[in-house]
């Protein structure tokens, strides 16, 4: 994936995780850590999602530190493709 900071295989810091992501639109592929609420499972993320409040269930990779010093999560997949 272009723009994705690859995970460090020796640390396990950036790992795939389930989350609820707050975003005005689902057009982005990376998110600031403040917009990501990590969940224990895909089911928990789907139950906590609220598309009307712009909170979408996703599988993300992270955290990674950007060149600007922000922590980011990268989208692996949306868990509910039917949500707006």
C-alpha cells in the first residue's frame, strides 16, 4: 500500500487491530490516533459503530509515527462496506 509505513517485525508495535474510526467521510486511508478507538474484536467494533455519528468499524494497522511526529493508524479494511 502506498504511503503505508511498514511495521517493524522486531517490535510488534504496529499491528492489525479492530477499531471504531471517527471520520466525516470514509475517503481517507490514514487517521490520527485521536480519531481511533481500539476494540477487542471485529464484533465489538461493529457493535460500537454509529454511521449516523460518523463512527465506522474498521481494521487498522498502527500506531505508526509520521514524519511530523503524529501517531497514525492506516486503514486495512472497512468492516461494514454498506455504511455510507
